[in-house]
């Protein structure tokens, strides 16, 4: 079982967010903003799936997972709250969060279904967030220095995503979830998640007035496909999910541990949520 600590991040989310807060780069800013827009509804779905998964376990297994699930819920609830504050600033900048409504509609279809489907969907999303988190923790300079508060927010969020990347996966397996459905949902989530991310990023750029500027797409090409490009570096760990012997714990979490240790002054541990 994973020991998950809930932390209160010491950042001021009342201060406004600049139009191009991420190193002055329109594309990176739009993409990170799009990701934030998806988090409140997505993380509530993950919380509900993991809680329901815990309840579906036999009593002895519930005790084995209880503390980890409480930590998972506490971490995700804190992420949801802070990104809700973040997204309120984006709304004041005139950005239109269309991903939220579509996600609510799509995820709402799981109500009343076998909890293993929601857990498989959660595990698929958690794989995406974990590999992206580890990428960001190893490339923190991509967040720039214009807004240290938001850089800290993203790196703290990344560190905790890497910490709890095994929870939904292990619950799915313990409840007897099979390989066929694990991979079916991963394929579906790959297309829907990436499609929604690109769609919301493009919408953010259009609202920002930078969608058709050469500088925007030059920055996008570098960030996605350059030497340290996100696509180039995440394809291999993404593909590993298809292995029959895959487990999220096989991916190195050293960068998460290092960031949490080096930035103890940025947060206060508050225990696990009930």
C-alpha cells in the first residue's frame, strides 16, 4: 500500500493570472490552462470511482486499502479546489471552458454501471497524468519564471499525481478487472483525452487571439516535437500501458520524491481526508 500525505499548498490563488503566464508562450499557456479546465470535474469522478471501488471490496480488503484511498481522496480534492480557483481566473480572462460540460456529460454515463468500468477509466487517466507529471518534474523550466506561484502549483500537483498513480489500478485489479476492459478503456481515453485537450487548447488560443500566429505554432512544434518535446518523450511510457505485465509502480517516481523533499517550505502536510 502507498502512504499518501495530503498537503496544503502555500500559494496565493487570489492574485490574477497573466494572459501568457507560461514563459510568455501562447501555446504552452493555452495547453496548461486547458488541462486545468478539465481537473475539477475529472478529479471528482476519480474520487467517486475510488470510493465506490473501496466499498465494493470484501471487508478484509477494504481495511488493506482504506488509508491509501483516504490519502488519494484528500490529494485529489485539494487539486480540485485549487484548480477551481485557477479556472475562475481564466474565466475572468474571457476563456470559455467547454471541456467541463462535455466531461460532465461523458462521465455521467457511468452512473449505475459496474464500478470496475469507472476504475478502469480512472486508471487510464491516472496513467496519462502520471507520465505527464514525471515529464514536468524533469523539465520544470518549461513552466518559465514569469509566475513562480503557478509553476509551484503545477509541480506540486505533478509530484502528488506520481505519488498516487497506482491506487485506481490496484483497486481495479483487486476487484477482478480483466485485461480486455483495462485496454479497451485505455484506448478510448487516449482518443477522448487527447482530442479534448487539443480542442480546448485551440479554443483558448482563439479566444486569446493567437491561434493563427506563426509564433504560436512554432512554440507548439518545439514543445511537442522538439528534443525535449512532450510527444517525443511520452510516447514510450504511454505505450507501456499495453503490456500484459504492466503496473504503474514500474515507472520511476524519484523526481516526485526529490521535488517534495526540496520544496518542504511550499506546503504543509495536513494528513489524509476522511
